[in-house]
C-alpha cells in the first residue's frame, strides 16, 4: 500500500543538460524520494496526428478499456448513420 501524497506547485527551468532547476527551495526535509510531474507548453505544429494517437493508445489512463467487461457492444448494435447532404 502506498502512502498518502500531497502536492506543491512551483516553477523552474529545464537547463541545457535536461535537468530541472527550481526557482525556490522546497518546504520538504530531505533527502527523500518524490514524484515529479512536469507541465510545459507544447508547440502544436511539432506534434502530428500519429504522435497524438500513439500517446493516447499507450497512456495507462485508458488501460481499463482493454478489459473484457468494456466490450458491451457488437457489430449488430445501433443503426448506421447516413448523411442526407
């Protein structure tokens, strides 16, 4: 069983060596292991559709969709959509 966790929001910079440098000291006594989530702006022009699809299909947040209990529909369910334009 894992211990309860809390969060601290702060800012920092990724340097040339790809190391995270925080803008201020953390209010945590160390040394101790921590989990880090890094949020950064993305350049939409650099990410193509295949990268998005790969990221979504490999994201563990969607692993529940692989369970057999999620297969509740068959090819015979529903009705085909026909656009009348």
